[in-house]
């Protein structure tokens, strides 16, 4: 089996592939000098489709897809994503791409400005979800440091009508009726920068991930805070005890093993560097009750940062964990974080990483 790691950067997309996760071949750059902020490797049907959200400084943002592992790319004639005229909005960036677990033709996208999109043709064309875009809370959703964006889309693996999204800022919202209506799901998540530290919505959630073995369990990395939910996001409890810092951007859950997750701690909102310049991954195997520092093979001293989408897992056994840095390095672990090797270096600023086992 071939493992592919798609690496979206500030200046293009690279595709790393390996037959054994020991020897890696790098293909790219694709979309050179274009920002690639989102990518997905869709292996649900043949052929495998890679979808990339990229932006040209001249032509603006759009989506492209490849059905031959990056040899050729196609774009929809009128653009895969376009806001309806009555919205008065224009696409600034595609922040998130996610495949649907119930329909192998459906792909979800989150964008800036804050909007959710659904494609029924594997990412060639997307339709705006008006239920969320027209939500009464929308006028008061703010912008995080990176912009006002829906950056995470998490479809429910059991109920096809349930989807969660996370945005900066606004927090987590859930639909249980296929997107017609949406409710905030932030109970227990702090927003220390607001007068009410625990508001109904307005939190700056950096990333959420679902525990694949316990579908009602979710993990969240917040703007100062790490949380777990056991009821599909309806309530959250802190799991930050034992971490060197509660600030970070990424959180990734194991594709099969209950309670296993990884995150990369960052010093604080004002210092986007590892704690004490010590690049590390924090791993929990008990759903956040305890944490282990994983740093074997990582630089002893580093002032880099790992962004919210720059970490991923593959579907191998044992699962591989990957992350990319703002200084252009990509690290891989095939032993669940016990040790790391560098599979790419001196790339541009890494914005997103996705991994998949090709059929």
C-alpha cells in the first residue's frame, strides 16, 4: 500500500508518497507561488481524487481537483465556490475540506468569510448552506488573528443529518437536521478575552477532532484551553492538566483507537513558539486524563510553530502521525509519536497536512 501525505504551503502543494513509510518520494510543487490552505485526499471511490483550495495573488481563491494523483488538475469553469449575489460576500479563502462518511459523492468545505459549503459531485461544485450563513448570530461573529473563517467541518459518522463546524471566532455550531438549523455547542469552553468568560458563543476554537472509536467524543484545542466532550459537543470539560501550556492550534485523534490524540503545544497567544523553544508533541492515550511528551527525533531547540491544519493521521496499522511547521519541515511518526523522522525540509510555510493510504 502507498501512503500519501499532501502538504499545502504558502507557495504551493507538495505530495509525498511512500510504499513503506520509510522511503519517501516528493512530487511538486503544484500551484507554485499560490497559497494552498486546504487539501483532502479522497479515497472513497476510484479513482482517488485530490482536492486543493488555493489562492493566487492575481486571480484570487478557487478549488482544483486531480484524479491522477497530481499529474493533471482541473478547475470548474465558473469556480467551484461562489457566493450568491444576494449575500454581498466574496470568497477570500477555502480553509477546510472534509469528505462525508455517508455519501461518497459529498464533500464539505469551510470558507472565509464564515460559510459552509456542500458538494454533491466530489468537489467540482459547491452549494452554500443558507441555514448557517443566515443564522441570527452571524452579524456578531468576529474574526480571529487569521481571519473570520469556518476552519473545521466534522460530519457525524452515525447520523447523516448531523454536522459540526468550528469557526474563528464564534465557536462550535451543530446541525441535526441536515443544515436547515444550527445551534451553538460551546458550553464549558472559555473565552477569556470576553467580558463573559463562558458565553453561549463567541469562543475562538482553534480545532476540533472526533474520537473515531467513540463517535460521541470530541476533542477541542481552544485559544487557551484544551477540552473533551462526551456528548457530541453539547458540553465540554478541560483536559489541559499535565500539559506544558494550554495554547496551541492543532488537535488530531487516532483513526481507530479510543482515547488517543495528539496536539502540539505553543507558548501563548503572544508567543507562537514551542514552550521554552522545545518542539514537542503531546500525546494522550486516555482521552486527556494524562499526557506524554513525544520529542525523539525532533530538533532540540526550535522557534517554529504548527498551525491548526498542519497535522494529520493516516489509516495504516499502526497509524502514522504527521505534522508540518512554519519553517517548512514535515515530520512523520509510524509508532504513534514515540519517534519522528523528517520527510521534508526547507519547504515554504506549511499551512495544511493530510495523509491517506491509497487503494
